[in-house]
C-alpha cells in the first residue's frame, strides 16, 4: 500500500461478480467504513445501473451510497453531459445495450432509442434497410451510439448502430471484454458487440469503462482531485483493474478470487503492488495501516 495509508478504496471485485460476494467482502467494507474511509465502487458492468448496484450491495449488508458507485453506464452519461455534450439536432443516443445504460442516460435527461425498446426486438425486414439507407444520406438525429452488454442483440439493432456511427455519431463502448465467464464456460460480451459495429462501420470505439481515463474523469467529476498516492485500487483483473490503477497513479492490489491467477502474474505488463487470495485476507493488514485522515 502506498505509504501504508488508505483514503479511498475501489472494490471492483465485489461488484463485477455478485455470485462471489460473501461475508468476507462485507467484513472488509465494514472495516473500512468504521475507520472513516471512503469506499468507491467501480464496475464495468453496463447491465446494472447505480441504483441496482446499490440495492445489491444493501442485500449483502454493505453500506454505500449512490454517489459512491460508478458503473460504465454512469461514466458514459458523465462523458455525454460534461465532456462531449450533445446538442440539437443530434442530441439523441442509440443504445446497443441494456437497462443499466438506459437508466443512467435517462437520469441526466438524455433521450435514446434502441436498447430494450420492444420496437427493436424483431427481425429485420426490407423496409428497415430502405429507411436506414435513406437516413445515411440525411442529417442524423443521433449524436452518439453506446454499445454495452445486450443479451437481446439482433441484426436490426446492429444495423442501426453501424448506420449511425457511419453518419458521424460518437462511438462509445462501455466495456471491451470479448467474453465473460459463467456456468464454467465463456460467452460473447459487450466487447464482441463493439467489435462487430467497429468492423462494419470502420470506426474504433472510445472506451468508457476501466481501464479508460474516462472512468477516472467520472470519479473526479464527483469528488474532485484527491491524493492518488494515498489511494488503492483493488480488483481481480490484471488487464482491467490493475492496469487502471497503475495508469491512474494509484496503488494496486490484486485479489485472486476472479479473473486473474498467480500464473498470470508471470506474463503481465501490469504488475500489482500487492496480492491477496481473497478480500478477507486483507482485513488483518488493515490493523497495521495509518488510517488517519489528512
């Protein structure tokens, strides 16, 4: 831990894999909260809104507030309202994704189409091609296309996303992970959907989630500048969590309860400053840290 001190803690390992959350993670969170430290929860899961993450944490007995939760959908909303503000006539967003993105955009007053709208849950027909072809030659109303995890992806939504990106809409991806693990196997994730749009449109997406600096910008927009040398990033993935922490000047702690293993440490560009088997292993170490505020 940098200087043996903690002032903020990112706990992505808690959020990204709810099925692995246990009393041990609750113990860590409670220990930090009782010490008067700020926990910041950061997840690339775009299917969940901040409110749904808050409710899930509450179920596990973890004290948190909405303001302490940062999802890739929320960082996208911050980007579109603070750093690349949409303006008429291109002030609408097309979503290839789920309710987590929709709720965050709606919370800041951004109109959107696609997503979970039942009008897009059907097979494509010839008239769809004609309308999209005509739209490509007219001024589009879409200023951005956001691609996240979409369990109901279809050709119609893909065609809309590609058309709008070709027309100049900002192409934003919440997460570039190609696959996600479940039930002992790997399945296509939001990165695979973003790759499909990118290949067809000929445009690379701008990443909104970790390890992108845009996620840190969302945190800074909420809290303002803080001492990064007294801040520790905790996560279970070398290429996402530890990379994010390293590139943002934070201390880094890898938890071996998720994505990355000890074997992965032998061939990585992003070496953590500390490693623990599980979050509960960190609790005894907290007793030896300087837990005083500046």
